[in-house]
């Protein structure tokens, strides 16, 4: 019979060998989409290395999806936002519900803003001394006059992701709020058509103008509760979608347009208002005409269909004139420019996900073109070696370099659609106020 220490030593050696073998296989798989047996493009459409929801191997650290609030000032700053805020209040991080909360925040972080605190003063301010999950609607859009409530409390002490998401979807939006790529699901989940007022929504630069549109839309929305939803949409974010509504603009800063979006099954129907002069009367007439069945959709879009691939036969040609092409020669000049915020796509010509991303990336670049310090660029990573510090583990990999001297690249792991990309770049940019 062998001594116990001899058995333990042999077991340790065996485990070490197995770990080394696993590491070797992982490295083989990770090399430019080539599997352990050398078959290229094996994982082009199915394997997550090819970029579906990934921006390289770096993943957010546990808890990063929720911002920790150290004091009441941090709470107030977090709540002062155009979107809703979800606050987890806990007596201690050892609280059993805290781990579940962190998992929920990690799952839902791309569509919701999460923060948490264990500070007694913060818990008192959110009226949750014994803990709980609190939803705060955006203060910019809440109106007591029209019946909006500033906050809601999750009705159970037990947290689980499906229940929390369902609760958030049904409670987050006041009578009128902002339609964005993060809030779209909230509006569509109600199954009511949403009337959209496309305008220059700018609380920082033009609060009076934004409030003007908001108050007039509220006045109309109050008459259609249970029949229609109403929201403001920032013109710069959605200008490229206006043709889907049969609409066009010549001055994005001053033009206002009215549209309507309704989802029936897997089909999104979009309608546009012929009246190009915004008023309460025009908005009311458009809503009445839709409810009376007098309007025809400008476009029907089957959202269950896969996005078009740029080089498929018959596919529409993509205008990439707003996207900067990078090579080893000009990379530092473009990307390391401390006066500009740059989002770089590292792609492979054969990559299916890269091809699907091409039109969306091009549209996002065009949407940002009015601001010269916001740059979208792309590099063929099979023809040019990504510089040191740019960790490219799969295709496409999207890395953002903010306008700061010596800034480190930040992975972009959001939606692969033009609107969310442009919106994320604006939100994270350092070169614009």
C-alpha cells in the first residue's frame, strides 16, 4: 500500500499535466479562427471567437456591471441621467441577495444602468433601510402633473433575472421619455404602437428647446393612454432610419419629424407623418389617423431575418466613405491622436460576422461624421499586425481609444447595430462635452 503523501504527489502531477494540455488546446483554438487540427474558418458562424458578443478575451470584472455608490452625492450624480436608474440597496455585501443582484446586473447591464450601496445614508435616501431593489425613473422626464411616479420598489425580497427584467420593462418608462436603442425593447414589450417625435434632444446644450418638445408631446400622450405610447428620439441618432418612415430632413438641428413604430410578431411596421411642421395639432391628427386605420406603413421589416452580408449577390452596396481604413503605416497617426476618440474594428475578410457588421459600422460612422473628433476606423488584421496593447483574439474585435494621451484601448461589447454603436461612442467620448 502506497503512503498517502506519495498518492497526493502523483495526483498533483497528473492534474498539472492535464492543465497544461488544456492550455495548449485553448491556445491552438484561439489562433486566428484556426481549430486544433488546422482547419481554417471552422468556427466562422458558430464559435464565439468570431465575435458574437465578444471584443477579445477580456471580460468585465465581477461587479463591474454595477457602480458602487459611496455616499449620497454619488447617488445624486448617478440618478441625474437621461435614462432610468436601478439601485440595489444592501445592509452588507455578505447579504445573500447581493450575489444574485450582481449576476442580474451583469446579465442586463447593456440595457439598464445599475448601481448599489451598503452605506446607511444612501439606503435612507432611497427609502430602503432594510435593503431592496429600487427603480428610479429619469428625473428629466418624470412629471407629477401627468401622473408619473419617480420611483418603484421591486415587490419581492427574492431576486431573479427573469422577474426583475419583466418588472423593469413594465415600469421604467414615464408617460413620455426618450426612445433609444437601450429603451426600444421597453416600448415594444408593451405591444402598443409607439409614436416617435424625432428632434434635436439636447438637455445639456438646449434644455429649453428639449423641454418645449417634451411638454407638447406629454399633452397629446395623456389623451391616448392604453392606446398609444409616445417618445422623443434624438434626430442625430435616428436620421439614417428616417427613410424607413418615409421621412427626410434638411436641417437636423431644427427639423422635427413624426413617425410611428409598431411590431406585429416578427415584423416591424414604420409609418411617417406628412406634416413637416411640428405642433400639438399635427401630432394629434397623426395619432387619430393611425388609430382610424387611415395610414399605410412606409416599410415592413422582418426583424427575424439575418442581416444582409455585404458581398452576397444582389446585396446593396455599402458606403464606407466615413470609415477610416487603417494600415500599419497610418495606425498611430489616426488612433493615437489624443484629440480624437477612435473606435477600431479589427476584422478578417473571410469572417461572416465581420461582413454582417460592415453596413452597420458604416452607418454609425456616417451618423458621427458631423463631429470630426469622433472616428470609426477598421483594420484588416490578417494583412496588418495589430499593435502591442490591442488584444485581438477573434473577429471582429472592436476596441475604443478615448481622446487622452496614452489611453488604453477599451473593448466595445455592445450591440452590433449602427445606432447603439454611435450612441456608445458619443457617451464614452472625451473630445466632446
